[in-house]
C-alpha cells in the first residue's frame, strides 16, 4: 500500500468546527498528503468526547464525499479508559464498526491497534486482525506502540502482513533507532508511521542540543526546522512516513515542502541526541 511520504494526524483535531476541519483536511490533500491518521480515542476528555475526532472527520467527508476518494484513511482502536486497553475480539470488532459509523465510511484502508493489551493473547489478536482483513472492512492492519518483541509475537500468528508500525519517532525521540523497531520494520517489510515527528511541538518550545543542531542545519540549508525534522525521520534506512499534527493550515503546507539531509547532516542530529560522536 502506498502511504506517501507525509501523513496528517487527527489527535488534536476534535476541537475544530466542521469548516475548520474541512480546511485542514483539504489543505493536506491539496499539498499532496494522502494518509489521514485518526483514532477512536481522539477527543476523549474534550468537549466531543471519545470518538470526537472521527465524528468531525465524518462531518467533513459527509459534506464533500469526493474527499474520501483522495485519501488513504486509517483509524485505530484498542484504548478504552479506564481499563485502559482492550484487544479482545468482541471489543475490537465492535470498536471497528463504531469507528466506521462515526466516519460514515464502509471501510478503511488501514486499521491499527493503538496500544498493546497485555491481557489478550497475541494468537487471539492475530485471529481478530485476520478476520478484519477477510471481512473487507479493513484493507490492511498495523500496530502502534508495540515493542519489537510484541510485533514478532503477533506476526508469528498472523496470515495477513503487519503493514505498519506506529512508534513515536523524531529528532527528539530516537529510541526506535536503537530499540529494534526500525530494524524489525525492515525485516517484515512494514512502513513506519512516525508519531509526533516534531516532538509534539517541543522542537519549537524548548531549547536543547537537538533543537540547536536543527537550527544550525536550517541556517546551512535554508530549510525550516519543521522541514529538517521531517527529513530526519525519512533519512533513516527504514521506510518512514512522519505524521504531522498541526492545526494551522499554513504549517501543513510548510511541512509538505520536502528536503533531504545528507548522511553527515543526519548523523549530526543523531550525535546531538546522543550527546557524543558516533563511535
Ligand atoms: N499512536 C499514538 O499513540 C500516537 C500518539 C500521538 C500522536 N499520534 C499521531 O501523530 C500525529 C501527530 O502528533 P503531534 O500532533 O504530536 O505531532 P507534531 O507534528 O510533532 O506536533 C504538533 C504540535 O506542534 C506544534 N507546531 C507545529 N509547527 C509549529 C511551529 N512552527 N511553531 C510552533 N509550534 C508548532 C503544533 O501547534 P499548532 O497546531 O498550533 O500548529 C502542534 O501542537 C497525531 O495527530 C496522531 O495522528 C499517534
């Protein structure tokens, strides 16, 4: 499946009016983004509550159904406070149907398990995900916030491929480089969807060695901190697609301007994060 090179995420999306949400989605699609990432939990604790971000996106799609054809749509399930995680078959099958209903669609291209439920056997989750794919309601499946060992345990029981892994990955959170996530993705041929690729905004609000390294590269290359941080995630040898979450349409357009770091520039950022030169 082609996920493009940049995705737009709806974690911060539930507070938008329908016109504001429409503008963001339209701006993303017009800028060349196709993958729109949401989740049933987005909006929980806010005015619209659980499912709120899917409801707003559903309103945008209902107002202009042609937008649906332009996007690769993915949602996630499996977080249900206060339990807090449930990957049982009955729960997930119901959660998928509820997500499709809120979005007003009959299928999604990708369904992801948001966080691992430690109480559900991986064998059972594998059967559930395979059943989702067989049902035609889901084009492919993926997992988020799973350790590499959890992904391997799940993959061992699945017939369908695990198409995506969704870890936090950015200049400010480089654990997936060293914890095996990006290596496992390459082993099983999965695309990595990097959440909070701008550190959830910490790239701009904090000043540390990584922010300073990014700013220096900005002065050298003429690209913005956003563009450099996104290029960093794509600079790794794994297939990485960063998911941005800005609520500012102009920042979506800025993020869609791609640049490529040289290997030396990529390692400058790794070294700034590590606090020492590569061995
Ligand atoms: N699977 C998971 O567990 C998980 C967890 C978290 C997120 N996600 C996914 O990843 C997506 C992105 O996450 P994210 O929103 O944290 O990503 P992000 O793009 O790293 O951070 C977005 C934040 O950065 C701010 N920002 C962006 N450009 C800025 C600039 N030039 N100056 C100042 N602030 C700036 C935005 O503010 P403005 O809105 O004001 O521009 C927003 O608050 C989510 O929507 C979701 O789809 C998944």
